[in-house]
């Protein structure tokens, strides 16, 4: 397509691309009329010149239209999903999806795998014996209609342009662009055919976005895409300077989610899960104030309906639902050993990214897309930031099978954990709401 | 190559790439380890972030090393070439190469074809019956050793990375970058194994570089690459706001060159040819001042040795040398008609680019790389800028075979030529020398 060169030139020179321009570029790319080397030059021009809000929404629309958009009109419930930009120990999906479904929402959740120091929802689900994260779209829709929630991996049907573009971005140093990240996430989420979306934009060392400014910008851009697409979106910017919850590692995190659904979850994990679920209830029009929405979460949790719904989802997707009562049915590491403190004081910091790398060293995470992970291994913290600690007392436990990288995992943990003589003021976990006023629910 | 992504990132973020970085990128591209989509992302990053002088020289070196570098050590004469960035009616190579060779230089001239409104040396040579511009490198070297000059088209042997990169630049809107243009030209010229190079950087509407600033920047960058490569380079910035000489069109330009070698050339064409040849004599160490070098040019021209050498080169490359005496052996258009002035006054301007498009409409130029050109057709001006003109008097003649675009050629000429009531001050044709002091010749 001769016009592709013109459009690349337009963006290269700082011009604005129109809705029709994006439709031609993405359509042309999918039809093979725009070459991948043209797409990558365009991606670099976008990386360096940026896209404004209107352009980002139009790019998202073009990517969305590259594939199937789910039609959920036969489901009467409000269709609301949650998406997180990912972090270390970030396991809220397994808590939120059952509680939101138990609370009257339909949650069509299509998730990704983990890469590098971050874990992925799919990898956690895959540690549940029998759980099928590769349902076809029709089966996914049947489970969703029956249980109110279904959790699967990305398929070739939805927003295939995103897969093509992401593969190019990955090898052309054009990943870390707020408009491109926003369009990538939102094209996949909007393809789910949802009414509303709660976003969890992580910020800090363990997150993809390291600074508050970047995280806020990403949240704002995704919210603006939602608005352009007439889909209600609210984003929370949440802390990822330390792992979320105590467990890092797939089966270990599943256990922590079940514990949370049983009312025994760690405070910060519970807080983020509760707030995001409440946003979903509000956006879905199930409740009309955050206070009421939070109380709905609390009631479902206390009643055990969330746990029951989780078991129901596992069952519906072919998994062993009995794991919620019998953790021995989950993969378990052959070895466990404590990681003890060398000094006394207070836990001042547990640096998330380095903990993520420590878990990856044990085999819990992927170094490359084709790495094989061990679902059983990981790290479970016995202490949280702010807790007092005595010399010789365990800070966490390492669960391992392959000892070859145990030393490097220990060295990383040594580096990640800081102990101070005084207790520091606790950091809030929910940092910002974007937009600050929750958009009105379904009326 | 994973490292390619890192190197793209480095340039994307405004960092400097090292000599080794460029060697890896270009080497990897040629070996297929760096994908074309990575190269195009890098090209866009270079386009927008730039390259400094050292980086441009290192990129040039890497491109140069992607292929064969000619070894001219068995030729005892100073090896000096001339390169022009191209324009309308720019035919100096056919005058300079014979005179420089007759004056004691070896001129290994590898040229390109014309595209768009600009003509190419190769197309002009191809209009000479029998002239072979596709000699293999060995035959090229034999002709060079025997006659002191040889003129061929680009081969796959020399700087093949340039061909790969140029093909990508053409379709990814990354052509108009001074570092990339400089590296492209200089890698091909340095691969000729020359001691020195005279550059003709055209400026104005008919040139690739439209402004003096751009032209100066390109000239400076190419001179700095020469310095880094220990090759003496001087660039002249010359005017291309009007066509150079009277003829535009391939065989018509060959005739004009022969006329010039016979001492009957138009003033500005003669001036540019003389100055560039004198720079070559000086850089080659044949003369030690511009005055002496110019006088050498004048002597060779007056003696007829330049014309004789041109016939010798034609003969050596398989062409009919008798064309220098009998122009009827050259392709001739079937139709000729005058383009007359509608008003009286003085020729105030002959806008080069539009004249180039008019000649292209007649079939003299290529719209696309695969267009077929007609060697016979074109335009010959009877008047030059500054000449008085009467209403009804011919300004130029159109030579044509296919009348289908005659009207559009006429309309373009109408647009290109301006007549004013007063004679304007003449514009100099040689505008700048870069660097201003000619580097010393071979001692």
C-alpha cells in the first residue's frame, strides 16, 4: 500500500492520523498489504511522536475491529471485567471474579501469561489440576452464562492485530509507549463485549510503570479510550513497590486466594480486591455508592458465596473444585526452607521486582516467552512491611524443587528486603482513582 | 539477535551507537539475524533522533564493509571520483570523467539511475548505442586501467547493505535524513577504493535538498565521513533552482555534453564541470592550486583531448564512438515543436523541478523505479535565465514520441517559466565550498 508510506511520514512529522488512516493501516497490516517493516517504522514514529487521545481511541478501535467482538447480549447481567497491568504477587483476579459473579455481575475475563518478574493470572489458574484456560469462545460463553464468570487465555479470535503489533513491538524497542500499551490492553478488553471495566494500574518497582506519573498517564489514557468507546471505565492506581499479599508463585498464590475467600487474606491484598470489586459493582449499576458496593463485597465474602462461586468456576472449567478444601491436591514443592533475618528491627521494605526475580530463579516465572514454569515453587512471606523482626526469625519461606538457582534466589531476597531500626509509616496501597468521580452505572 | 532490540532502544532514547554497534546491526542485517522490521524501526529512530558525525562515519564504514571494496592499487594514477546528489539537466559526469582522465586521474565512476524529476548518469549513457553500463567489476577495472575512466551502474558487490537499507527507507518514510543520505552515498563511493572525491551537492527546487541549509549540512556531513575515512573530500554546493545547461532528456543531454567537450557548452554547465574537475585535480595532487587546476581543465578542453577521451571510453565500454561526430546515431524523437513565449520581457526563472516533471511527462524520466524511459525525448532550451524574449519567440523545443502527455508537459512548462519586464541580477551557480580550504593532494 503506497499510502502506508505517506501515513508513516505524517506521523513521523508529528501530524495526526485520522480514524480512516488507522483503519487503513491496521486493516492493511492484517491483509498483508502493509508490510511488517512498515508497521515497525510506524510504531517507532508513534513511540517518539506520540498519539493524542483521539488517535489512541481510533487506533484501539481499528485493532478491536481486526477480529471478533463478543456479543454478550443474551446475558442479562451487567458485563464487567477487571484488568491489571501486572505485578509481583498480583492475584486479585482469582478473588474478584468469583465475588463479582456471586454479586450479580457477568465477568468475561480473558487474561495473559506472566513474563519476567511478573506473574500471570493464566499461570496461576493452570496450577489447578484439570482447569482448562484454553476454552474455545463458544465454551467460554457457555461457562460465563452458567456461572457468571469464565477465565481463559487470549485467543486468535479477539483483536488479532494486537498480537501482530505486540510481536513487532517486542523486538523493535517500541513496547514502553503509553498510547501503544493503552491501545493494546483496551482493544483486547473491549473485544470482550463488556459494559464496563475496572482497571488496576500498578505503580512501583514491581510494576511495568515505575513512576506515579507514568501510571497516572496510562490510567488516564485507558479511561479516555473507554469514554470514546462508550464503555464505563475506572482505573485505580495501586502500589506495587512491594509484592501484593504474602505468596509469590503460582499454586502458592492460588492457596492465598482461597484463604482470602475464606476471610483470612492479608490486609493489602484484601483491600485492593475489595476496592476493585466495588468499582465493578458501581460501574455495573449493581450498587450506587462505593460504600454500598464495598459492603456488598464484605457480605459475599463473609457468607462464603465467593468461595463457593470459585469452586463452581473451577468445576465449570474442568478443574478439581475440591482444591478449595484440600490444598494437597495442588502441586507442591519437594523442599521448603526458611529465609531468616540477620538482624533485628522492623521490615522497612520488600522490593517487589527483586522478589519477582527471586521467584523466577526458583522456577515460578518465565525468563522468555517459551520458558517452562514450575507451578509448585515460590516464596511465602511470614512478615509484611512494618512488622517487627528478630535476628534469626524467618521473614519468608522458599518452596523449591530445583536447587540450582537457590543461591541466586537467596541473594536476590537478601537484596530485596531491608530492615530498619524504626517502624516506618505504612504506605497506602490504593493511591489514585482515575477518573476521580465514578461514572454512573447502568440505569 | 536479541541485542538488536537493545541497540534500537539506545538510539530511540537518544543515545549514541558505537562503531561495534553499527557493525553488529549491519552485519546482522546482511546475515539475516537482524530482521527488516528491526532495521526499519532503527531507521525511524535514526531519522527522528539523528546521528552525530562519528556515528554517521561508523554507519558508513559498516555499510562499506558489507561488500567488496575495490583494490585499485595496481593503478598508479591518483584515483578520484565525482558524485552529484542529482538534479535536472545535471550531466556533468559525461564532461568531467573524460577531462579528468585526460588530465591524469583515474576516475572509477559508479552511478545511479534517475527517479522522479531528476535524471541519472546511467540513463544518459544507456542512450549511447552499444554502451554497456553493466560491466562486471573485473571488466570495469580493466577499462579503468586502460582508459583512465569507466562508468557503470551500481553492482551487488559494492555496499550491498545500502541497497537493503534504501529499499526499506523508500517504503518507511525514512529517506530524507541527512545522516542516512550521507552514509548511503559515501558507503558506495568509498567502496570504489578512491583516494579522493569531489561532491556536487545540488540545492534548490530541482534538487533533493531544497534549501541552502540542508545542502550545506549534507555537504558537511559527507566531508566529515571522508575525513574519518582518510579520504580527501571537497563538496561544492551548486545551484539547482534552474536546469543545468539547455538540454533535459537523455540522448539530448549526451549531445550537449559532446558539444561542451567541443568547446560549445552553455556557460553554467561549463562552469560547474570546470570547477568540479579542478577540485579533482587538486585533491588528486595533480595540481597545487585551483587556478592551475582550472587552467589544466581549459587546456584539455581546448586541445580536444577531452572529446577524444570520451570517444575512447565509449569505445572501451562497447559503444559507438562515432556518435561524437554523428549525432544521428543517437536515438531521435519523431516529433519536435517549439514552446513559444506569450509575452515579451526577460526570462526571470526556469523552475527546475517543474521542468523535470515536464520532461518526465514526455517519457524522459521514471515515475517509478520500474518505469521504462524513452532515451530520445526531452526539452532543449533556446533561452537561459536573464535572456531577453519576445512574444511568439521560442523559449525551448519539445522532442516527443508519445503525444498522450504532451499537453501536461506544456502546462508544466508554462508553470515553470516566468517572464519579467526587467532583467534580474544573475544568480551564481557555485554557491559554497565545503570545507572551504581544499585538503592537500597526494604528496
